[in-house]
C-alpha cells in the first residue's frame, strides 16, 4: 500500500508541475493545438505518460475537448480556458485542472477555486459524499452561480480514471462514508448558465474497451496502440493521426466505436452556452487530507 501511495503522490506532483507550465502557454492568439502539443512534450520529457489527453475546453465547452492536428481554434483574451491534465506513473494517476483567462481571474474562476477548497478539507474518513456535495454547491450559491449538476468528481484506481464512486457538485442523498486511503479527483464545475452539459460534436478522446477481429489493418493498429502504448487509458485522436493516415483514422475509429471496441468521449457543452469554470485536485483520504497535485 505504501508503494502505491508513493506512486499516486509522484503522479500528482508531476501533474501539478505540468499544469503550472500549461498555464504559461495560455496567451492571446495562441493556437490550441500548439498548446496541447507543448504539454504532451513536457509530460514525456519528465519520463512519465499522460493519464489522459490534456483537455483544453474553452468557454461553454466544459470538458472532453482536445484538439486534432488540423485544429485552427485560437485563444482569445476573454476566453475561459480550462486546462485538465492527467499523469500516469505505472497506472497510478494524478488528475488536476484549473481555469485560466488572459484577461485575468474573475468571480467565476474564483468561485470554482473556492468550491474546490471547501471540498478538499472534508476528505476525511467518515465524511459522506452527500455532505461534500452540499458544501460545494453552497459556495456556488454564495456567488450567485450554478454548479454543473451532471459533471462530477470521481474515485481513482490503478489504470482506472473513473473507478466507480462519484462526487456530485450539488447537494445529494449519498450516505457513503469516505474511507482512509481512498483516492479521489475532486473537480467542481460552475457556470453563469443553467448548470447542465450536453454532448456536442464527435469524440476526440477514446479508450480501449475490448478486442474485436477486424479486416482493416488501421483498426487493428489502433487497438494495439490503445492497449500497449496508451496502456488502456484514454488517448487522443490527435495522437492516432500521427500514426495512421488521417483519412483512414476516421473510418477505423467509427468502426471500432460501433463494434464497442472503443469508448468515445464526446465534448460536453453547457446547455445555455454560458461560460464554465473548473478547478480540480487529486486527494488521498486521511484525517489530514493529502492533496497530491498541489502546484509549488
């Protein structure tokens, strides 16, 4: 157990370092794909692997957006740029996020950070998930904003980013009591809009589910990469586009999703198209909670 905890701590420490670096890349007119590529390079330079592709979700796009190689999207001064970074150390994950705005922090960003701070101190044995959700939502109400109701924090396990338990960002009836040494990614989302997200567009992030026979060599190659190079953790279409002809990637990915060999994460957009802010840390449940992803 102690060895596992040390790997979680190392993954978290590196995730915090990478996120701090990522924030320096958010500049007016920066190409989102360039930011993502630099973050990928930084992760590999530190001798570790991504726990998932960096999410760079802007304004009303709340989560699960990562650019393709041909992405033309550029960052504007007023944009709410959510950077969500994951690091894997032998399958033990550090997951952390922040919202950056070239124009400067405002009340929406401050609210998400205070929602997170209120939650983290509660990650002690015996605290219920219902109590945590109520504390998170109460902060959003103090600011006059809405917590996003259908996005949640989540438990972590080895090679498993969403390991079964969820941490809603709203008041809920869960009586589940946290247990010592459980690992959670805590990630409040808050918006000036209605507080719900919906799927929007096509998947840009994928995860291996199952092997299937295929007569297409490109599909077989993607499954091989998903299992071995990407360690069955989520991977980006952008990464596959570097390995296989982009025109063949589209067909192979569609086939693999249809055959339930891959799961596709569709970008999630706030239903009223209002901006969303996110803050996130990974925490180990203790009498004094251990935040693994603190940025030094």
